[in-house]
């Protein structure tokens, strides 16, 4: 214990080289000179000191991960953000009110009118069940908390738990120092924070915890070969399957890892035990989730795992036979026969399965990861989501900062000390970085790998540097009784000439590392505060005098819907707002964010892009009572429906060829001013967005009808609505609600000048007045 | 050519049999159990080839219970086999306890999935 204290890497945060082993100092009563706030007065041994430092660092990191995600709760209020979390909130509310059985078998008629949605069978229940369990636990302890608070704070809580798992994972892969650094890095990494702030009650908040837990338990199982750890990893996998559709990544990465181990010759009995038990138990548990169903045996995305399972059986069977037989020649013959039979059987089975369609091919969502151009040509709905776009370099830098160049450094260290665990983390890192490059949303999946590998780089580098920096102390301490705090000892003369330079260089590099890490911490906090803490449903801006202006239009509109419309009213809007309307407005919607029925969405898209009379027919066929549009022309809000309009045209045109995208463009350009296409100026979306807008002056010095989001004066200011009437416009004109007028009670006098649905249908009925009948003959057959 | 391969196969079979006779009894019991489980799985596959696979969840749960217990028994055999140097420190009681626990979980899930 004398003079051999290992450099505690937790000192990354404190940057100090001053931790002195107590055993070195206590006989000399050094503690008398230092005030009571010192570890030495606790008379702890080095191991206990180290444990105390580690535990306190982990506690601090745990708290840090939680509080750094609370910006939006402090700035606005404790509410659910964005779009998808509202659906999760609604289902959690239902679960806590009605119980698990009702939740599991829930058929919802309030969305996708008139089709309805089987919610019980088409969602991932992990998140809702987790929040409900926390809620019931707190209620049991008599904390009178509302389910919304639990929902809002679930993601930060699980982010804190993720840091703990990252610590254990780092400890498993490298050592406890790397674990601590990994925990600290992942606590504040913006790539993870973006989907786990307080209020972002979405599947990823829980899924990343489950992902890292499954990987950690599996690596532990491979390292120890214990069935208990494999069982634990199967349960981790079950939790992941219940939480997120991204579990496909796990079920493909782990077989790939097993394959790599087999190829590189690192296989062992432990691998067999770990993978097989995890696969069989995990697969069975996963099939309990209704949404996943039989995909593990029927879907092409899961076939890799099954293939590797059979391969392992064959491989280890051959290994066992080889071990049993003494004659190698016979064994070679046997080997040849078995291998060829096995490959032939496998290939035939796969071929027959795929050709007959029993094994379904890769779904569009995942196929577009392998072929990024697929979605744009074939599935416009997937291509239209902004999170599915390829990642720019600036996004990588924004979300990872220094981890971006620490990642290759960490890869170098991993390759220097290859083991089963480091091979796994390298594979996880490389595959996840590739996918992160294909889709912005998947930076989230890459974040734990990048943090872990960077932590290895940081930890190994700092360990080496501190060893060099303390090397002089070892030589001097044999002769000195004064503490190593006096680094400029007078024994320089007795040392090598290179030692001081090495030591100074090491200290300089350590200071540089400390500077970089503190820059990282600053950057992460700034990014969290500026970019990732906005609720999206409440907008804020700076007023003319620098004061903060809040736009709460969305909730205003949904509350109006809730209070001023009949309970069975049906609302038509673009699918982005469906979840929010059902959750907050409590009204039936036509389409929502689940986007499971492309034709239904295309029908709505067609209605929005048609002229008013054609749209009225579609709306009557869908029983629509209210139409909701989002308009950003007054406030300059750029995520409004006019900017999304081309996607409505594309999706509608994908199913109904009558809608053609070039009709709405002028020379390939999308315009809303005087030079816009005539179909654009008269379609329903344009009319509903700009109704009465032509009279409004939005900016000083600009003509009335100046659209601040597009920066132009609109082309068609004199808009008259025939089949709809304006019901409500929010205070900043962001959400506009229109009521669909019911058809007339009596037949209008039809002439050749009034065409439309209310003039048609019953050509020779007795209800028509004798005056009407005279004019009717001109319209016979028009309908 | 055929005679040489058949002689090869016979020689292979004989040497395999003599080597296998040398394994300890407890491992042979486990092998017997694995063989029984695989045999049951084959019977089930023959059944669906004749009758059809409805309801699919019941078929899967039956088949996977056989394969699952076979796999777990093989894992037990690996951990209990005294020739495996990696598992030298693992007491066989612990291996058996893990085996029982995993089987318990397996069959509970099967019971739920059986419908």
C-alpha cells in the first residue's frame, strides 16, 4: 500500500493530483496542518477512500443527469412535449384508470374515424407500464401525485439509471475508471438528452436504458458463462422489446457479434451458454407482446438470429465430436458431410421460406436503413418525417462535440487490448455510427457506444499521463517525508535529464484534457438549454423590448375544441396533430401520428389539396365536423401546414393520381404569392390558412396580407368560403378551426350556374317545387 | 467408392461409440434427456405437417418448450462436465440451480403463451 496508490480516474472532474494515500501520511501527523475537511481525518484505508470517491462521483452523476434535463420544466411548466408523447400519456392515463386488462384489449374508436384503432395490439407497452408502476408505487407510499408528473419525469429518471448501467458496462469492458468517465459523459451527452428531457414522454427515454442494460447483461453472460446472467439478459431483452421498435437492432447485433467471435476463433463454451439461453428465452418472452407477435419466426429482420442459433448448434456439435474422436481423418470426412448437409438444408429452408412469402421481407422502415434512397422513391410518409433524413456533419458535432474525435482514439485502445467485451463494444460503436449517419433519429442509439468508447480513450490516456506525472514522486518519496504536494522538489539533480520534461509535458497534457472536458460540459449544457428543451407545443420568442413572449395557441385551440364542440364531433387535420387533438381536445380525429393507414392519410391529403367543392364531398363522406389547420403567417412560425403542404400533395398523389404535384408548382418552385399556380391559390388548404388574412397587417411597412413565414405578400386575398365557416382562430392566428356546414335542408333552385352536391342526386323526386322542376331539366344527370 | 465411404462410416460409428462409452453417467443422463426433448419436438413437427399449424401460438409454445429445455440441458451438461476448464470453479449444484430457474421461467412463459 505504500506509495502505490493507483491514480483515481474520478479525479477527471477535480483535476487534482493531490490525493495522497493516508497510510503514507498518518505516522507523521500531517493531518494536523490541514483543516478537518480532509479524507485523512476519517482514517480510511486507500481502498475505502477509493470506494467513497467512486460512490460519491456516481451519486453526483446520477443527480446531474436528472437535473440537466429539467430546463423546460423550470422555464415553462411541467407538461408533455411534442406529438407522440401525448398518445403515450393518453394510454398511460387509460391504464391507470381502467386497469391492465382493459388496456391490453383496448379498441379505440376515437381515432382513425371510421376505422378505429386496435391500440392494445399496436403499441409497445413498456413505457406505459413502467410509468404506471412508478405511479402506483408512489400512491402506495401515499404521495398524492398526478400521473402527468410521473409521465413528465420518467425520462430523466431513466436517464439517471442509464448512467449507472454505463458505469457497470464500462467497468466490465475496461475498468472502473472508464466506467466512471462513461457515466459522466453519458449523463450530459446531447445525443441522449434530445429524446429524454423532462416532458419528452416517449419510448426512447426508457428504451435506451433497456438497450444498454441488455448489452451489459449479455456481455457479462459471455464473460462469465453463467446461465443466471443469460437469463437476466433475456429479461433485459424482453423489456427492450416491450419498450421500442428499435429492438431489431439488438436481435441483429448480437448474432453478428457471435458470428464475428466464431470467425476470429474466440469462441468458447461460455459463448454457447450465453447466446443460446438468451435467444430461446428472449424470443419466447418477446412473443408475449401482441405488437411483436410471431415476427421472431416469420420476419426477415429476425432471421439472422435464428440462423446463428442453428449455426452454433452445428458448430459446437462438431466441436464435441472432434473432441470425442481420436482419429482426425475420420473426423474430416464426417465434418465434410455434416457441414455440406447443414448448409444445404439451411439454404433450402431460407430460400423456400422467402420465395413462398412465409418469411416476410424487410419492412420499409428498416429497409430504408440499408438503402437510404428507398423511402424517397417508394414510401413518401417515411421520407417526409424530418427525423428520418440523413445526418449532416453539423448534427454530429452538435450532438457529440469532443466525443467525435475521442471515438477513433477509443477504438485504437480497444484494438490494443482485444477481449470478448471490447470486440462487442467496437462492433456496437461501428454499426451504430453507420446507422446514425443514415438517419438523424438514430444518433440516439449511437450515443451510448460513442460515450463508452470515448470514456475508454479518456480513462486510458489520463491514467497514463498521471502515471508519468507521478513517476518523479515515486523516486523522491523514498528520501522525503514532506508530501508530494511540493512537486518542485530539490532532487532534480539526482534524476535523468528527460524526466522533468516528461513530467511537465504530462501535466500540460492533463491540463489540456481537463480544459477539453470542461468545454464539453459547457457545450452540452448550452445545447440542452438552447436546442432541446422546447416543448414544441408552447412557443416562445423575444419581444421588441427583449421580454419573453409565449405563444400558447395550440393548447388554446384544443381547449376550445374540448369545451365548445359536441362530444361526438370529428376533427380533420393533418396527421401531425392527431395525438394532441385526441389527448387534449378529447375529440375523434380522422388520422393521427400512428400513420398506419396510408390510404386514409392520402384521402385527407387529397381533401386538403382539392378545390373546396371536391373537398366538401370527401369531408361529407368522412363525417367531418371541424377542420383544423396550423398557420404561421402572423407569427413567422415556419412549421405550419402551408410549409408541409407539398407532402400532403405527394402523399395524396401517391394514392389518387388526380392530384399531381406539378399543378401546385410554378417552374418547379413552390410559391404562395401572386405568381403562384392557380390550383394552389384555390385549394382548400390555401383558403383555410389565408381566410381573412388579406385584411391583416402583420408587419410595419409591409402591405396587408404579408406572410411572415414565407416572406411574401399572398396572392389571393379575397377568399370566400362556401361550405365551411370559421369557428375559431387563436390569438396569434396559429391554429384555425373551421366548421363544416351541413347540407342545405331544402333544395336550392338549381340553375346552370350553381353546381355542387346540394343541387344533385334526386332528379325527378316529388319534393321539388314546381318552380324548381322547370330548371331541373338542365341539370339532369349532373351529379 | 460407396464401399469405402460405408466402411468409413462404420469405422466412424464404432470409434464414436467407444469414445462415448467412456463419458460419466451423469452426462449420459443429461444426453438422454436432450434426446427425449428433441424427439418430442420432432413428433410435434410431424404433427403439424399432417394436421396444420393452427393455432400457431400453441404450436410455437410446444415446439419452443422442447427446444428450450434441450438447449438448457446442453448448457447444464457443459457446465457440469469436469473436462471443461472454463467451468472448473463452478459448483455443479449452482449449475443445476440455474438450470432449474431457467426452466421455471421457460415453462411459465410457455404456459402464458399456450393460450
